[in-house]
C-alpha cells in the first residue's frame, strides 16, 4: 500500500513543520466536531452511560469485568491518544474554502510508504455513516479487548467530502502508573488486563484484588496530559513530496513559499489551477 495523501494547513504551520521536522498530533477534544469520540462523550452523560451499561448486559459483556471498569479504561486511555488529520483527496473547492486561511493556505503531500516509517503511530481511513452507539460499541469492545482506535474511526456523512485519512499515536506510556508499566517496554493495557484475568482464573488473586488491579490501571500517573504531541519524521528523506498553494493566493505569497521550499529542497508545484479557466 503506497498511495498519496494530503494535508491542508496554514503557512505558519507549514514553516513550523519543516523547521521542526515533526508532525503535530492533538487530542480529539481539540477538534470542532462535537461527535469526535462519540462513545466517550456519550458515557459522560447519565443517559448515555445508562444506555451503554444496558448494552453490555444485553451482550453478556459484564460478567468478566464490570462495565464501569471497561468505560473507565476507555476514558482514561483515550485521553493519552493523539491524532492528526490528512485526506486522500488531492483537492476540492470545499477543502480549499475550509482551509483557506485568507488565501494563504498550503497543501502538502506525502505517501503511505513514508508514514510507515514514522515510529509509534498507526493510520486508517475514516468511515462516514450515521452515528450509531451500538455499532461503535461493538467495534470498540471486542471480547476482552478494548480497541481504542475504533473510538475515533467514524464521522457523520456530512463530512464525507473530506475523505479523511487519520493518523493516531500509540498510547503514551508516560501517563500510565509507573509501578505497573516499564516506560521502555511494549506492555499495553490489554496485556495487563489479560494477566489479571489469568491470575483470577487460576485463583492466584481474589475478585477484590482483581477489581483493585483493574481500577489502578485506570489511573494515569500524570494528570496534565499535553494536548499537542510532536512526532519526528527527520529520519525520512523527502517526507514532504510536494507543496501547492491556494488557487487565489497572491503572487508575492506564492513566491515566498517557492523560495522557502527551494531552501529546504522541497518540490514546489505553484498555485492550484482549480479556478483557472481553460477552454480546452
């Protein structure tokens, strides 16, 4: 898999990206769409939480671990996840208008092959459907596993023009209890849960000890989780494969971007031709 993806951003963000050689990931609550993290936000309301717990009971998922514990794990660990939005769409009128920045916006291009070389991230295409609590719960809670990525995999059909391709960072171990997880290890919350379940089944711990262990997993050791997380791509030559500017950008702005790209050996495509008339 090595198709191209694109990101529209301001000139300031573009310069910051190039100079840092880092991508800026953000927590889901920084995005404007109130339906981002749909299940997480639903469980923060009394009615939503009641509906979710009822769903657990209906699907016999409350025997091995109490629903409140499952929801606690999802809520706490989802706060350590950071995301970034790209698109599979080369350009559209809607995208240039949404990310216009007064005509000074920029489109950058990279490939999936490049993304595969970035450490500690995953990526996926967003699915556009009517929001369904039951569908999302089924995708997040599969057996004894909690698929946190699935909590951010859906958007409403009204956003389908975006053709969004989403990058997601791994869970930040630095926010987990230090006594339970070695920050240099690859142990995940699922690993810890499975270990606790095995100990319980073998009779090596009591139900009370099991529930206490799960509760401890819920608690990040550091309350101040950064909303922005930078991830380096400095080890990837020519990570930015091309740059294009807004179709209505001023000539001086296009020339400035061109000079900047030349200094950093980035391919500059000029202005978008989206609004340029051609009778042929």
